[in-house]
C-alpha cells in the first residue's frame, strides 16, 4: 500500500503467487514513483483480517487509522504502533494468521 499525505494513494497488489507455491515464478514487474514523505506499507492479510470477538475485521481502515497515529515517528515506531493496535483489536481472540508489517518512509 502506498500512503501519501496520510491516505492510501495506491493499493499495490502482488503480481505473482507467493514464493514456493509454483516451481518457477514469472518475471512480472511494475513500478511506481515514490516521492519524499511517502510511506510504503507491506503487510500480510493477517492484519486487515484480524477479527475481534464479534467477528469484525480490523480492516484496511483500522490499519490506516493506526498507522496515522504513528506516521510522524520512525518506521519501527509505526510498525510497533500498528501491531499493538491490531493486538488490542483482537484482544484474547486466537488469530489463525500471522501479523506481519514492513513500513518504509521515503526521505
């Protein structure tokens, strides 16, 4: 996800299957121009699909809201803030998926 000016500017979907699913991955590429202040968020589906006890997903909205609260800090602080928000969302519920987030800020 490309975040520009605090909003999802562009959803960057994968162009290939996950590594290990097929014997050979095709060489498919796309490019996007990043500008100073942009954030690139790479996350597993375990973040937006993290469900609370009522079955409500954290969602991309929750991701962007949590990220927005930490976007003025470092990438590490932004990741920690989002992951903590996800954990708070599902509390004691056992999650069937991983919670992975990589954040990069363009300086």
